[in-house]
């Protein structure tokens, strides 16, 4: 999939292929200048946005695959955030905590059932209540299995209902996490900082926070990243934040609880077109 970006040297707009790491070392096709592009987004957000694009483009079955994957990665995001939060409370460094977490995750990474069990235990320990939403009905498992494993061709409305349920659940998890979502975000930022340190002197870094179904970007008038203050204005498409060997403050997805399934329709109406255009590489600047 392609995404749009802009060269920080000559302001030439062009498209580049999105990389799973979110880190892109690019050469501008116009001025041949080198720069690094860092996308401030989590995998569950990107997968849900891809599902939104597929749904809007009329690919209902493909949308289900992306929505289902987004939920799995959102559960992982919660698990990582909650465990890193606990490590921090015990006085561990982020580096040590991340290392222990990765070693443990390797035991779970190839089996979704183990991941679901680990999530349930961590959720119970952190929230003090059972994850009552982890039922086949709550997860839309029967519908997902019909589509993915039995080749069912769903109607658009069925997919919208499925996506709305998952969107509400994922927003609930983000609301439960609150500021603890910063913990998993910091592990991503740690990787970005390492990549930033490897850049040759004089190679600028561009940090972009793209709009999404879980993200309404906020930037101040000078184009720098926001701190969430009320004096800032919402913009449908933020200007890239360009720095040179300096890591800006990390961005977070929305962490307010939105348990109403109608929130999906609101987000689809407000940001769906932007999301779709983003993955076509046609988003305006």
C-alpha cells in the first residue's frame, strides 16, 4: 500500500510504500535529497484503517480480515501496555522490561489461543474484573470464521455491524488503558530513537501522524506536535513535523472510552474518506 509524503528539502509531494516498521529511509525523486520518514501509528490502528478502506471501496470480505487482525493486535497492545506499566511501577527500566516482554511474547506469538488467554489474565489482574467481552458473540467470532475459514461472502451491512462491534470494544480497551497506553507507545519510540541515531549527519527526519479511525490529529499553528491542550485546533490532515536528530514527543490514539457501537458510524463519517485516500496515496496536504 502507498502513502503520501512530502520532501522536507524541496517540498515535492510523492508516494511511498508503507513499511511494517513505520520507518522509511527515502530519496526524493525530485531533488534526490535523502530523508527518513517515521509514521506515528500503531499496527492495530493501521489494520483497522485498512479494513475501513476496503469496506468503503466495496471489498466487504477483505475488510473482515483486516478488522479481525486489528482486534488481535489491539489485545496485544493492551497486554503490552499493562505489563510495561507494571514493570515501571516495580522500578524496572524500559529496556529491561521490553526485553523480558519480548522473550515471553515469543512463547505466544504463533498461537492466538495462548495470546487470548494471556490477555484475559492480564486484564483481570489490572482491571479487577473479568473480561466479559471475551465471548464468541462479543468478539464476532462466528461471523469472522464464516467469512475467513468458510468462504462466506458477507453483505456490506453485516461487515459494518461487525466493524462497529469491534470498534466499540477496542475503544473500551483504550479507555481502560488511559495514559498507560503510553507504555507500549514508548517501545515504538525506542525503536524510532535507535533508527534516528543511526542517520547520517544532515539527513532530516520527518515524523507524521496520519488521521485514522482511532486518531484525530491535533497540531498547533506552527506545525509542531500538540500536547493535547485546548488552545490547539483539530485539522483533518496535519503537516509533517520535521526535525533533525531529535525525537518529538510520542503521539497516542484516542484513549477516551467510546462504548457505543454508533461511534463507528461517527468515525466513518468524519474520517473514513481521509483514511481511504491515505492508502490510495491521494491524501491532500
